[in-house]
C-alpha cells in the first residue's frame, strides 16, 4: 500500500510540534500542517494579537458570563504567545488517569514530563527579572503574613525582561514548541513543515494496513489529499473535536478553561509594570488548593481592553498607567462546558457556565490581591467587576464589601487554558487513539482541569504518543 507520508500532523502547538519532531527524528516521514503563519515580533501588542491569536483574540465562551479564550494561531501555536511559565501536572494526576483508563502508563508519562522539562530548558525566574508588580505583590503578602510566594519556573533561558512574552518575544529568548522541537528537525531536513495549510477533514483507516487520509487546504486554496499511516490531530481543544465528531467520535464536551482575572492597583510612585517578566511570580493558596495566583501585566496599548471601566474613569486610570501594578489569579474549575460547530471549526460555538464554588474562589482571589497591594502601599485598587463599585481605597472598604454577592455575570474573566474536549478515556483511549489511524496530541486529551499552566502536560502526552507510534511501527 502506497503512503504519501507516514504521518500527517495537523497543528504545530506544544502537542503537534513535539509529536511531529520526535516522529521525524525517529526516521518517519512527517508532514506538519499549521493553519497560521510564522510569527514575527511586533512593536504593537494589538497587532500581534490580530496576527497570531485565533480569531484576533475574539474567541469567547458564553454562559453565565462572557469568557474570552486566548489561543495561538501561528507556528508554535499558543507556546509562541504564552507567558513561558512551566509547571508540572498535579503529582497525583498520572496515577488517577492510569487507574481510570486502560493502557495509560503513569510511569512513562511522568518520564515524558521530565523529558519535556529538560528539552524546554526550564529554570527558575531570576529575581532581578521580576517586574515591580510582582515585587509589590510579594511585599504586600509578607505584610499580611501570607507565605508561599515564589518565583516561577519558565522556559526562557535568554530572557532579559522585555515584558512581551504573550505578544511574541522580541528577543527570541523564550523556548517555544518551534524553537525546542521544530527548528532542530527542520535544520536537518527530517520534517516537512507547511505553514498556512489548514486541515479540512480526516478519514480513519477502513481496516488494518489501509491508510488514513487527511484533506488539507494549502496557502493558495488548493486542496491536498494525503494518505498516511496515521493522522494526528493537534488543532487544539477548540478545533480538534470538530474533526473527531465528523468521524463519529463523541467529542466536544468536558471543556475546562481555568477562569482567570486580575486586580489593578495604583501607587504614588512609578511602577512601569510592563518592564520585567510579567508572570515572574506566583502563589498557591494553601487554604484553597484550587486557587492559584500568577503575575499578569499588559502593555499600555491594550490596557483599555483589560480594565472594567469606561469613559472618564477609564481615561483617569490610563493617564496614570505608569503608576499601576496588576496581579492575576485563576481557578481549577469544577464546571465544564462544551464546544459545537454550526459555522465550522474556525468559529466554534462555546458554552460555559461558571460553577458557584468557582465564583466564590474568584471573589477570594481578587480580595487577596487587593489586600496585598493595599498593604504594599497602593492608594487605590480596581477589581475585575463590571459594576460601578469596583474601586477601593482601604482595607476597611474591602471589609465592608459583600464578597458573597459577587456574580459570574459581572466578572471580567478570561480563560487561558482550554482543555478536555477529547478527554483521555472519553474520546481517546489510553494510547490517545480516537479512531483507527487517527490520534490526538493537544490539550483536548487532558481529562480534567489541572489548575496549572498545561504546556508541560501537553508536551508529555505528545512525547509519549511519538514513542509508542515509533515502537509499534504504526
């Protein structure tokens, strides 16, 4: 039986790049298709969002609120426009997954986590690179007697604190899926990368020995039908289910997003929060393990989009932006949503409703950040609430606020880590196979909300898949 290549991989994010490169390094003929372009640093963050974020950053879920979802559409996927933060999955997760899903090997997965960690050259963020937003938050925590704050592990060995991690690193210092996996294989000619190629459909093998098929649209609009030993879907949690559902696989449910928000704080002195590593530091809430705090700051040109203000109040804060700090938090969500495709994979319909217990944690998160910044000397804090009474000038005012009255529909919230829509043990088996000759290697296979940045977890799933396919001869 003639094959055009051994494997077609659709999507070049953490999962797609890792599996494609490792397969190619193992001697397989691999075509890696990426719908987006190669990313280039941009002076304006808004332009980077327009060029390299899916749907220009306008993807969102609807339910009991509006939940913006930021994902990349470029070579390297979301790793090109993420913070660079690296966290291992919860230590108990691999064992639980192995107990629930036949064929999943917890020990092998843990080894793949360490493989990804080494390949990305992960190291602790140096304190000197942390921005003032982080230092002030840590100072406030210390004055409140809150312990556990730490500088985070990141994949950025050449970082000099340019502060543009989420808008394509201008120095090329961040280790992305492209730099860690694709570039070495591309230099040696082992991998065929096609930027601007979009997956139209995938077809499973009809019987053993028969090829799977992928129909792709190239950068000129021409259709390309490729026969391969296997097709690997790595289009991301918001697009992969589209192709699985067309194969008759029940996918698209189980969406988790890590609801996240941030608090702004105004200081009398200059902060210049856009300088330094925005997500240099973090804190795991000891009392509420599902609540995690991580640094967050955006450049001035997109600040108006991130503040729950309008008119004169917005102008007032923007005029003082050099004196503003911010810090974020996210929740390991109990709720789950779903994604469907009445308009196709490019415009997914996302339904997500935040659970009451998750709203409670969001309120707790904003209260702690606000109190820490006030303790550090802030003259005013701005909560992520779309309501008039969202600014406070003292701890006493925070004491008087009705935190239990916070509602999901008034939160200014984002989700940065969509996961679970083709979950391990639901849409895929323990070997990440969804159908004969069709596999999945992206965040959609993560079977639950992790509560940590998921890129290391996604890399590990993909590395394990590559190893198994090479061992099996696919």
